[in-house]
């Protein structure tokens, strides 16, 4: 049985590039191919997203040019149509059985052409690319359509659109229509390119069941500046939402003879779980991977419920269990497990078979001794980064051994760390045993990826869930039995109504909850439901039938993974038939794209599968050869100007890896020569270097006071500090200050009314809401609007958290002198009289004594009866962009 897969983002990336007539790219050459219209139209009808991208270009050069249409779509999406209109003639993409298109594919490869038009890229996306030659003054219209069922992930659906036109576009417009008959309970937008100046181009309208989001910037709004012709529109545009739901049998929706049944009841208690964590500690996990695994495991252990039982199995060449049996998740046992987890070090081989059988034996032993509470759920979570190398190493034998041992009693979830592990092996291992597989990407947020996955399975609500419909009313129903329902997810069943069916479709959903069976009932009036979907503006017709076909194909493809050889043929035949009938590009079909006569032969687009994506991505931000070399520790096109400098100054990137010539001359990768000149001080002397002015730990604005701002330096700190707390505002700010580094190691802002936390560290910012983590890197622009809060980040890395009638809280990774995390406060007159904390105290009863008679640079500050010595000093104002501006500030030490 398969558990519901977590939601996958739905998205696109659009890029149109001109022909590069030589090895270098110039602005004029880029603009030879002019995108004069780019329209993204996405209609989400009852979670089913139908996205159409239409791009119109013209060749403004007086020679033939090449236009390349490049975009990204989600891995779970199916392309349904692609066409090019050139001088009024349409060149369509035709979907064929993969075998039928294989000859054209092979011929293209033999010609040296890039025949694979779709390739995996990033975590959730696939890249699609088509090129065509365009005559002078000729116009081309590209149109691409794809469809996907949005899945609920930790309580939200997400639609992701990546927009990258790479030039100013006269008519740029995005329209997203959402129609949810259950009612929209929550809606937020987020963008990595929107700014306060560009926000006027975004409009959001919403009523009970419908939402319309439009982004339509003018040419001037798209410009980075009046002097620059570059576009600011480059990045993600995200819509997240959820729908109303109750403790009921779910929502049945009907359109054009097909139905879909969504089930995610609210208000159910969480079922206790018995969980075994199986952790790979082989040599390949050395370094950051094992460090992040320890970090995530410690956090996950903290999230265990006292009603849970757990154990840990770590393995390299041999498997080791933490305790001989399952342990209750008491505070004492969790603390012991945390100590054990923090001592896991990586070395040795990879004995997956031995570790998995040990985990199953632990559960079997507890079951035999009747130590598994009746009605509880038993889970095994495996994390590994490589293929088996010790003990049983044949993947098929391991899969059989584990399936025989589990025997349908427990659910297995497999996490593959990086690209050195066989994902196909882990996927079959999980699907054979009622779970699912997930890849964990090697990045700064790997620990958070692990924590997010755990949150998906942390709260089981129902087991053995079965959907029942009267047999004389429905047919061709998708999967209707599920092993587990988790909090924040959703079960989806679709099917076809029989001819002359009833006026009312009834349904029962049966499941096990703790120690009892439970049955939910619901019904839908067919005529009323059909009428609901007759508005042409918000839906594309026959979407329910296509939703049914999409879901059926996805489930068939999943079954193929764990099917026997005898079963596979029938499953593949049915999935192929549906893919062809509904024009879906799936792993079983290919799209043959025709081109005008005289150009290269037809190209073939095929859908990649997850296991083929075993490459290592070039690090983020390394789009050029120069930056790639820099990341490799080599030399890019960097000229070092080192005319007279002081000894001990920071010379920037190391020259050690540069090839050196005679006489201290270095040669860079661009074959330009830079001479290094250094002037040393006279013998026996040392240059006088004044102590640099530093930024204080915190600057506090004090409205209405005789002193308008206060500089605070933290000199004594042990452990986390309560910096600010205002119960009337519903906000709390905590942080940890490292005395050795003289900076905050982290600052966390909690909005209690919104159930939202923002945690900043020198590496990144993590926003957590309803157990869901979103990670943002410093200096990546962000514009997010949700009910009760606006969150923005500019290119300088200033993150502002604001809302009407609340204090605005800013977080900044300051890279000027005295670099580190900094806290900013604005609108502090909005603090209530109940504000408290290490910094909050300064917004209570404050009294300044007059300056000392003999030294007007010193005075006393009285705060709630406690005196603090204040000194007038020069400080750097970090509230301005680095390197900051000098200010004269009254400073206190805490």
C-alpha cells in the first residue's frame, strides 16, 4: 500500500535567448530576438493545475537568428502540448509511444544534436528546451501546456512559477485563477524578485471560493534602474493556499461525468508511533553529511511525543542498536538518545541489509512481547548515502529480504542522501513496504530537509483507510485503499460515474483510529456539483476527466516499480494507452517536435526519471565559468590590483593557486598580467593602525526620548537570551550571543498569533509555520505577503517583518566591520506597556541623568530602578548599507 505522497511544487521557468553569433555575448546581440509578449496563464480547478505559457518573439536583426525557448516544469507534471507558429504556419509536437520515437531520437544523437529536450534540473524541476531559426523580421509564437495535480504538503498546496525572460518585455503578464468549491481558507503569495516598488504590479482578489492573482508590470517597472535595460523580473513567484475542511467524509466534486473525492478530516487525534531510525555512518558520510544528520536527528528526537516509542540503529560495516529494545520517548530517554546521536561518527562500509533486518527484529521482538500499544503505528526510517558494500550487496536480494521480514506489518521510508545512492533501489524498497522514498540534496539546508520529511510522517491519524462507493454508480476508480493518513496530507480518489447513475453519489471512508474502527460518510448531489464547474473563467472544461487520467497514470507508474515481471507488462500497457489518449508526456511516451523544412530534423522530448539524475549540480550562483572556477578554488577572470597596501591587509582571494612566473608576476586565466607591488614600512618601525570603529551589538531607536537612539554592547552572556517579549503584540525575540566572536550565533522571532517562527543564522533564514520550513539565503530578494504579516528581503540582506499596528522587526547579516547578525527595530512606539526582555526593558520606564560635570561624555541611564553607565562613543550604524556610517551614540554595556 502506498501512503499519500507529499505535495510537490508546481512551477515553470521561462527563458528566451537569441543566437550568439560569436563566442561573446553582447546586449545588442541579445536583443536581436525580441520577446514582445510573454503570458503565463494558470488555472487551478479543484487542485488540478493547467498552465499555458505563450511567448511571442520577433527577429529584429537583418540576418537569420536562432530563438531558444527554455523553461522548467515540475517533475510530477506532464507536458500535454507544445507548438510553434512561424509565419502563420503551426508546427506541433506529436506525442508517440517511446519506442516509435526512438529511431528519430537515435538519428538526432548520431548527428551530434542535443536530442533530449527535457532533463532533470534542481530538486523539483525538469528543464524543457527547443530552438528554431528565425528569418529577419519574422515572428514566432511558442506555446507550451502542462498539467499537474497539486498535492497537500504539511497543510498547504503550492503553485510555483519561475519567471526569467532575461530582457524587458512589452507585454508581460501572469494570471493565476484558483477555484476551490470547498472554500479557500488561507492564501499567500511570495516572490524572490518583487520589491516594494514592483508590488504595485501585483493584484490579489479573493472571495469565498475563488482567487485571482495577476502580475502585470510595465516596462519601466521591469527595469533595474532608469539607466539599465536589464530586467528585475528574474526568479520565483509562489502561491500557497489551503481549503476549508471539517471532521467529515471529505469533499466529493463532480464534473462532466467524472468525480474526485478529497479526504483530510480535521480534529483527529494523533496515533502513537513506534519508530526505528536507521542511520548510515559509513565512510562516505564523513564531513558535512554526518554533521547535518546528527543535527537533524537531535531535532527530530526533540519532536517525539511522550506517547511514542523509538530506537536508533546506526550502521557502517556492521549494524549497532542504541538500546536492546524500544524505549518510551520520555524526556530522560530522549536526552540519552541525543547524547548517543551526537557521538555518531562516519567510517567503514555500508551494510544496509544487516541494519534493516536489525530494525525489523527490534519491532518483531516488541510485537511478540506485546509491547507495541494496540492501534499504534510502526515506522522504519532509513537514511543512507550510498549503495551496499558489506554483507548482502545484491539490491534485489536485499529488497526481498526486507519485504519478507516486514511482511506488511510496518511501513518503511527511505531517504537517499545525495546522488551516489541508487534511488531506484531505495524507491522499490520503500514502495514494497507501504512507504515512499525521498532524495535529500547536499546543501546547507540538508538538516532541514530531513526534519521536514520527518514532520510529514510524525503525526499519523488513521490506518487501513478504505473508500467505498456503490458499485452500480461508479467505475474505473483510482487507488481506494491506503495504509496511512498523516496530518497535513490528503487522500485523493477519482473515478467515472456510470451512465444513468443516481442523482446523489454516496461514499463511505473506513479506517482504524487508535483502538476502534471509524467510518465517515458523505454524499454529493450530481446536478449541483456539475453546475458548480460551469464558469468558463475559472476552469478548463473536462478537467476532472484529465485529473482522473493523470492520477491513474501516476499510480500505475508507482505500481510498476514494485510489480513482478509478470505484472509489469499489463500495467505499462494501460499507462501507455492513457498517456496517448490524453496526450501526456510520461516515462512511456515521447513528444516529437517538428520544425520548418530546411532546418534540422525533428527533435524528441522525453520525460526523465528520478534515478537518471545522478549528476552533481554546479553550486548555486555559479552560472558562469568564472564563478565555477572560483568555487573550485581556481582562477577566473580576476585582476588583482595590489598597489601600495599596508602589511597585514586583506588581499582578497588567495593567489596560491595561480601559476606564477618570474619576478613575482602572476598570470591569470585570461592571460592578462598583473604585477604585484608591496611597500614595506622602514626597518624597526611598525605602521600606526587606528582601532577600527565597530558596529554595536544592537542599536535601539527610542522615540519620544531626549536621546533618540541607544547603542547596546553585550559583554556578558550565557545561553539563549530573551531579547524582547510583548504579549500584547504577540511577538517574542530570542537569541544567542557568542562572546568570543562578539556576534549573535542565531536570532529567532516568534509571532505567536500566527504560529510562525523566523530563525536567522549566519548561513540562512528559516521560516517555520505549521511544522513547515522554508529556507532563504541572505541577500536573495524576497517579497512575501500572508494574512497578518509582510516579509521582505532586499539585495543588501535586510529582512523586514512588518504588519499594521505592530513593531517592525528587522534581521540583517551585517558584513561591515564587526560583522555578524544584527537586529533592527522600527515603529517602536507601538510596543505595549507590557514589553520586557534584555532589550525590551529599554522601552519601559527610562530616565536619563544629566551628563557628568567633569566629563560630558558620560552619564547614567536608569531603567526600572537599575542604573547603567552610558558613554558617548563613535559607532558604525549597521542600519545603513555596509560599510555603514559613523554616528555619535550613547552606549551601554550589558
